[in-house]
């Protein structure tokens, strides 16, 4: 298992309401300085999207491109073309740079962001919508597979695939040979899931991992005060790997038992516009050192 990072740990994300006034050079320099071997692409257009330019920037810092996060609208068929276009745009770049994986995720919505961490069965998709979402995601995964890329699905707080029940419902509609699972340890805990149980259940189809930890005290406050997802991030619900509710050593042990040998992408979602925010370089370095000591 090799260790990577991602621009989200510097507040660079697709999520509306979270922001960071940084250049890509600042972020990629700090990822390398913190000791990582690779990076995900981040939001389209943040890193260079011309293959030769991005290859040169990564090579100069000894980094590999490990994949790209692509959020697509699974909740409404009228919006499906947005996701198709996003996949068509990113797949050639991933292929050219020999990145191993495309990471699909449900696009966040205002209604689900408002209740993130407090989702009930009544808040989910209908049976017909689940079937549509499954067919759609397999179509997108095929677009990646046709170019030699693996595709995985990332469950995410503030979207229609957040809870363990929703993960199960979605994968009932999918061919796991075509679309695997990206486990995000922090988002799983945020959504009420147990990481060890999830790895036991899905270990054979986990093909990409985002390692993230959650501050249990902040998460309790998020739920008690009924914060939305963006406010939860601003409150510091995600923390460094060495602290928090997710038992990282046990997670690593379970992944090893499941014969996982892919990338571990360390993340700590933050908002650099929030006063008193975490220091991204310090947090990324601390998490990388901690993780290296446990592998």
C-alpha cells in the first residue's frame, strides 16, 4: 500500500461553500513536502489538465497521479448528461498519466447536505431511482473500463449515498466486477457506519481507500445542533489520522486481511476561509508520519 494525498486537505473541493485561495503549485508543493508519493486530481481545472504539463509538474516533485474524484448526479435522470460529460473529460487525462482509478461519487444536494449525519430511510431515493442510478453508474464505469481504467464508487456525506444502508442498496444494483467501492473511513463514520464491519463485508471489492478520521465530540455536536455538512466541516469534524473515532490501525489490519494493495489517500476536509482552520501542511505531515508508523 502506497500513501497519497489530495487537494481537499487544503480546502480545494467541489463542494459549494468550502473554499481555499491557493494555487495548484502551493498545494502540490506541500503534498510533496509532507512526504506523500501521489495525489488525486482534485476539482477539474485546479491542477493543469493538459497531460504533458501535469506530468511535468508531478514528475518534478516525485509524485504520481493516483486518480480523479468525479461527482455525478445520481438522483435525477434529467441531470445525467452532466456526469457523462465530466467522465468524458477526465478519462483521457487519467489514461495518459496512467492513473489507476476513476472515483465516482454522488453529487451533493442541498436537501441531503442539510441532514448529513442524521439521515433516515425516508430521506432516500425511491426504488426506481436506485435502479436508474445503478444503470447510470455502470454506464459511466464502462466508459472508464473501455480506456483501461478501474472505476470505484465513493460514498459521501451530504449525498444520496451516505449511510451503510444506502451503500448496500446501491451495490445491489451494480456489477462489482465493473464498479468497485472506494472506502472513505471518515465519511463512513460520519454516516453512521462501522469501518471494520464494512471492510469485512466489502473487502473483495474495495479498490481505493480514502483514509480520514472524525472528531467524535464535534460529530456529536453536529448531530445535536443539526448542522449541515458544510458547517460540520467548518466546525472541524474531520481531524488528523492519529486522533478521532476511526481506529486506523484496526482499519489497516482489516484491509491487509482483505488483501488490499492499492493506494491509501490521506484526507482531512477543511475550509481555509474559516478563522482558526487547521494548518493543512502540518496536518498532512502529521497524518503521513502516523500512517507510515502503522504500515
